[in-house]
């Protein structure tokens, strides 16, 4: 990558660092016509590569991608800031967002479900910075067995838990593949069940016949915000069998847990955390932001009653992604949440915690086996 300190602003439109965002009328609304792939100029090649999962435009001349788990610096270079701004305008068009000095951040989604985040001046120095997260199409649980994310016993167990309507919390760091795992589990839900999905950006596809997608809305001039908490509360009036929240990141965690505790078994969500225990700590913290004055012990008892399983995902240095742990929430003891390991990834490289080479050890509890057995489902093959 080129050193930023030596870079020249070579376009006469870059005095403010923002440049001009051209109108889209001359390109006949690329995202709404009949072409299967919108024209994003220099980004077309990487957007059409099915193996690319992340596109990172740091500035005009520094563009990197993640492909097969590896970060690769590309030879792509934008000649002018105007050319880069043109791409930004197209990427944001589906959401109706416009980047400006007053609104230097914008989030959008592409028709294929890819998530777009754009940051611009004054918070970035050298023009817009684009991050595009792409999601594999219809990535099934079997695909994850093939690529080593989990083994066949884990796949059977998770499939049984979805069929048996266990409430599942998927935990992991940024870029570990939480949403992709979530989508593969959603695909296992029986087709007769009514499912409500709630998201900030469209990442969960419509794959079930009785599925309703709902999206949050940020506050803007003349419109009030619609929060995830608003949507969870309203979804309870829509006769859902299951509620899926794309990511719990705010006070909606309280409503989600209460929904799980009031007959909406089999619900799922994701959370940013580096371990199952950390996931519970984060969930507690989010629930405390709800405004309900509940003691910590009461919050933990609600969690213990609502959440049956925590699926922990990790991205290794090699780029491989694995489910490194599945833990069962077994209850509370003296207001402390209790966890039991169901599956654990154990590295075969002694002393190397960063190695993705290893085996999966399992220990399914009698409680889970009995809960699934009552519904005629075998926990393990």
C-alpha cells in the first residue's frame, strides 16, 4: 500500500476532502434495472468473485479484499476522487442515504444482501472509506462440515436443537461469521412456522415461506427512529413462532429475552463476544440499558430460563473460521450463571492456541438430550 503521507490530492474536486457526489440519473439507476449485477466500475471484479467475503476501500489507491480467509491487497486504483464518489453514490442508492460532511457515516445493503458501510470526511482524511461485507448464498450446515467449521456430530446436534426449538445465542468477534452461521440455522426451521426477523441492515435472506423481515430506521429530518426494541415489541403482536434478531446490541436484549421466556422457543440472535461467558456478561449489560430497574440476580435468572445454548465462533490467523465451543446454560447458583461444555474444539498443536488444526470433543448433557427426546428428536446420531 502507498504511504498516506506522500500522497497527493490529484483531483481538483478534493479541496475539502469530500469532493462531489454525482447524480445517478445519467446511469439509469443501475440497481433497479434488469441487469443482474449493478455497475460499480472498478469494484465489479471483486464484487462478482464468489470467494471474496470482504472488500475494504481504504482510500483512492489502497483497496484490499478478504478471499478464502486471507487479506489480499489488490491492484485496484481509483484515478480521481470523483470516480470513487460515484461508486459510493451507487452503493448507497438502495438505502436512499447520501454521504456529506454533516452525515459522514452511512450504512446500506446491496440486492444480494451484502452489507455496506461508508465513512467520509471529516472523519476520514483521504476521501470515503468503504467496507463491504459479503455473505455466501445459501450456505448450508453441510457446507460448514465440508470446510471444517464444525464436524458432522455438531451439525446433527445443532439441527436437532433448531428442530427441538432451543433458544440459541451465537457469539463471536467481528468478521467471525456469526450471521452466516445464523442464516444456516434459520434454513433448518420447519417451513410451517412463522418467523419474524429483525435487523439493522438486510443480512438475513427471505428463505422461509412464512417469514417476515423487519428493519430498523435511523432518525432523520421529519422521521422518528424505529429501533430494534420497537420491532421486537411489535413482533409479539404478529403471532410469531420464533423471533430472530440479527444482532443484539442494545436495550432490545431485554425484550428478546422476555420473548424467549413467553412461548417463543427456538428464537435466535447473535452477539459480539469472545467467549460464551463474555457473551453472558454482555447480554446482562445490554439488558441493564432497558430502563427496567431489575437486580442483577433477576436478570441472570431470566437469561438462564431463556437461553439454552451459546455457539462460539472464532476466526484463526490462517483465516479459517470454526465453532470452537457450544455451551449449555444450565441454570444459576447463588445468582451466578452456570455453563456446561457440550462441544469443544481442541488444538492438536501443543502450545499453539492460534492453530486451527484440532478435533472436536463433545459432552451433551442429559438435560438437553431429554428436552429434545420429549419432542421425538435425537440429540446425536
